[in-house]
């Protein structure tokens, strides 16, 4: 083991040379190291060094990233001789010694070196998720304390931090979708750790792992260790950093993400994620995942906007007809909501419609959203009054919007809560001790009232929006560049040129294949 350990420590040179290794030499040496690791039996990687020490105690994950990863996986997979070969080590249970080694690794690994060990890195992430989920399924003794039960149910949480760290350390932009993203989103949803999901979910997905060039022009930097802009260009199907993706992986990630944002009541972000699902192309028929997303999209649009939104323009007519057929009850709720708000009617009809579909909402796991829609009806009824009135007495507000039109104190308290929570930009003047005489006065513009924004705040919002737009533009240009250099595009361009040379009609509608690809699965009706 001592001889092998010396070979493992030889790269990278430490301390670093004054002149860093040139990219060709770095690439050559690290590939030789990967070849050595792949050719070394796992039981040799876990052998004791002189004095009986463990190689993991000598290797530094920030310097010897790949040797540390291979040795750690060898230990986890039962190659130390302390358990049957091929079985997972018990020391990798949450908070076990190997688990702690893993936590140290995901915080310190070299993101450049790890590009050369993509399959092993992905395998580690999968083992972390699998172990945490398995620990949560172990039965709890009936006499266990409530604290023990809570700790047991939170086992998936133990995998969330290391997987989040691994994803963001590999690619800080997290702009390229991988199977690790899907694993992470599912774990956060299972553990109900919605806030813990945000460091990854808040970063927009712009790309899928690139396929091999397949005859197209080489569009990536020459070496894996080269500078990649965007970072996602080194995440390819051949890198091992992601398994091959299919259509459902993409749909599930955005549906899981939307459900997390719904749990946080971030309706705007939830609506965006749901739109990604419902506008996704389908081959023969829609996925039931898309139908599930549409149902939630209808309800979330009411919670965010106060009225049903039209389908995004990029939704196919085939999908639109399918949604209308399979989610008719939800469209009825949206229509009833809109008609009630516009007609300044009470919520009785909406409540009746919601009560009639109670079994369906429960079956679809949307009962909570439907209840919030009922609550939102009153809020948007009050907000709509702003379009017509400058000011109203609480007596008038109660008669128009309250379920108890004569309970003026309750109406005043509800209006006050809307103002304090930021939903309503208005003031409530208490002219007497009788709530019915209090006056609700709406702000004249967005720059006045308790929610008024100063010019400086508006300028800061504009700067943030400009930054987001420029970032999106950069990713669009990169996608165009990849498209223009792909084999599919080049073949299409040759056909166009031949048609021109032959004097024929030029067809411009035949090209629709992107180099950023995921495989559209034929079984589109599989549900979650």
C-alpha cells in the first residue's frame, strides 16, 4: 500500500510549482492517475499503510480529490474486509465515520479534478441519498419518544446539505440539469425542507448535458481542466456527472420544485416552474405529470394574480385540449373565482364548488391549495375595490366582501392584516371608536402609501432586472452557438445549400433539433 500511496500523492505536485502545469501536461498527468485508480482493485485501495493507518487519514480531499474519492467509495462499498464484499459499510450510516468523511469531502473537493471522475462522483451522491432514505424507512419502536420519532423522520434531511454542496461546488451556476438535481429536489420534498432547497432551486436551469459531438464541430474547450464558460459545458453525457436523462426527469424536477415553492407560498416562482412543465413538448400524448402540473398551475395562478391565466402561447393546441378535458373541475373553480370577483358576489358559490369536489382535491393532493384559493377570494375582492374607489368605509367593505357583513370589527382586523402583510397599499383611518365608520383609503400610486417605493428602490429593482436579462442573454447566445455547431444543424444547412444550388424551393421549417438534448421517453403516461 505504501508504494501505491506514493503514486496517489504524486499528483498534483505539492507544494504547487512556481509555474503551474500547462493544461496539456495537467490533463495528461491526471488521466494517468485516473487510469491507475481504475486499474487498482478496491481492496488494495483500502489496505492499511505502514503503522496501521488509513489512507483517508493521509489523503487531503482538497488536494488529492480523486484518490480520496476512490478510496472513500471502496470503503463504503464494503471492500475493507470488515463486511461481505459488495455490501454497503455500516460505517456509512448517517453520522458514522465514513459519513463524516463524506461531509468533509463535499466541502473541500477540487472542482477541476472532479471533472475527471464524474461517474464516481455521481455514484457518491446517489449513495448519500440512498443511505439517508433507507435510514428513514427503518421502523421506529412503538415506545420511542416523540423527539426520537422527529429525528427519525428527518433522516432525508441529512443528505440534503452534502448533495447541495456537491452540486454547487461542481458548478456554482447550477445552470445545467443533471440527475443529481432531481435526487436533491425529491429529498427536499420528502423531508419537507423547503428552505434548504433554495440554494439550488433558485438558480435557473438553462442547459441539458451535451451529447457527444456526433460529427458536429467540437464546441467545448480542448481539455476538461480548461476554463469553461459557462461552467455547464464540461457536463456532458460522456462525463458521467449525470445519467442519461429522459423526458420525465425534466418534468419531475420542475414539478417537485414547484411543490417546494408552493410550500413556501412563493407563488410567482411556483407558477414559473409549473409553466415549464405544462409547455414541455410531448410526443404522442401528454404525461400525467403535466396534467398534475396544470391542475396546480390553475390554482396557483388564482393565488398569485386573482384571476385565471390563459395558457402560455408556447403550449401546443393538442396539450391545451388535453388539459381542458382532464382538469375540467379545476377550470370550473377558476371560472367561478373570476366571475365572483368581477361580479362582486359572495364566496358562497365558490365554496359550494370546492365542497363538491372535495374527494377529487384529496385524491390529487391539492386540498390545501383549494382552501387557500377560498381564502384568497376575499383578499382579491378587496383589492379589486381599488379599481373603482378612492376610499370606502369599513361598513361598505364588509357588505361587499365579508362572509359576515355585519361583523365590522372582524372586517377591520382583516383589512389591517392585509395592509401590514404588504398585500394592500392603503391606510385605515380610525375616525371613531366604531369600526364601521373607519375609512379605508387606497394609495394614489405605487410611490405613495405604506407600500410606496422610492426612486432609489425602483432603480435597484431595475438594475436587478437588467442583470437577470443580461444573464439570460448570455445563456441564449451560448445555446445558439451550440446549435449552430451541432451535426444536426450542419446537416440541415447542407440540405438548404444543395436546394439553393439546384434552384429549388428553400424550406426553413425542417430544423428543430437542439444540441442540448434529453431523450423524450415514449411512455408519456407514466405518473409520479
